[in-house]
């Protein structure tokens, strides 16, 4: 950081990328680094497009407010997403020595329902995998991944960081040992998985028995599978499934949609008590779990139509 910038709290936009990269490198988690890079790159481009020359202690709060207004008026982002963007941007400004106070948006405004897949749609994805590759190892791997994402309710990083030693059979019950999120990264939790998931993982391990990679899921280069690799595979399977069954899965597809789908499936289809679903998803607050109970207008219409069926 330049000495005059520290003293006067003045940052030239032409030098901002350097500070963005330094800030990103301070982040603990790889996913946090990726998220900050996407957000701050967008903010940097916004500054260039609007011909801003500098950020200083006097104009920093107004710049964030104007950027927030831009997100509200020119994007389809949900209020919760915009709030998250602004909080992360404020963290960066705080790093620059310019703390700000920005009022949060009401989450009821411009809110979006969670995207999710039905159990039938997930079953069709599993069936379609065989039509997306001729490689038997990849077929077995991709089926195990989709099934574990859904049945385990795992976050993508949790899935990617499972080692072969983290997959355990205890008294004929299968478990995966997953690492915590954020500051709990170094902690582990043993998660029981269904018999079907166990069989799919075992099929995959049999198919990849000569690979040396110590992670449970690896790519064809015998290295740890990446987030991009998983998402590329998921979209490929979704596009093929949509083409065969005339569905609309791909626009909803992501690695995280399976976690949303498990929550909905347990709450709506299986009538599992919300406190148990909270524990299954490992939410810290039950308010987070309750968001999955939100009903869309389309669902309300279907309930009314089929009221007496």
C-alpha cells in the first residue's frame, strides 16, 4: 500500500486491483476468496464504467450507496443477495481503513424462492448419466456424487474434501466424515448415509481402484475433483435430461440445489419435523431451515386445483 494512501485514505481506482488482490489473499477459505473476487471485480468494473477516479474517506459511503442502488435497479438479485454483496464490500472498505454504515434492504423486497428439484427429477438425472459418457468410472462417480449431494445434504466443499479415509463402514452402516464450514474448517462430523448411497460409492471405488488420489472423488487426471468440474458435469447431465424428458432442470441446476431439494423433500414430502431437518442440514438457526417452507404461487395453485383429489 502506498504511504500517501495510508495517511490520507485516498485510493486511486487505477491502483484498486492491487488492494483487491491483497485483501482476497488474506481470506482463509478458498471459496471465500472466489466469492470476494467475483464481487470485487464487479465493483471495480462498476467504478471504471462510471469513470470514478478515486475512493476516499469522504466519498466512500456514497459510492457504496450508489453501487447498492445500481444493484437494486439494474439486476434481478434478491434483497438477501444484495445485502450480502454490500456486507462483503463493506468488509473490503474496512480493510482499506474506511468503515461505513449502510442500511440493509428489507428481505421481503425483491425476494426469491429457493430453487430446488423434485425427487422424481433427481431420479431422472441419475438415469440420464449413462447417456452422457461411455466411461464406466465416470458414470459410477457421477451417480455417487449426485446421490451423495442429495442424500447427504452436503455443501460442495464438504463433498470435495472427503478423503478415502473419511468414508467409513461401521457395523454395516456407511458414514462420511465431513469438515466444517468457515472457522469450523478443521473440525469433522460423521454423517450417516443411506444404503443406496453406500452401494453407489462402493461401485465407484471398485471402478477407480487403480487411482492413487487420496480424495474420495477425483478427476480423470487422478487429482482432487474441483467445484468447476462438478458443476460442469451437473449441467451436462441436466441439459441431457431436459432434452430427453422435456423438463426445465438446467436453469435450476447447481451443486447447492441438492441441499435445498433435500430440505424441501424432508419438510414437504416426508413431513419430517423442522427441528430434525435443521439438525440433518446442520443449520445453526432454525430460521434458516424455515425458509425452505416458503410456498410459491404455482404450488398454491396446484394445491387448490387438487384439493379434493
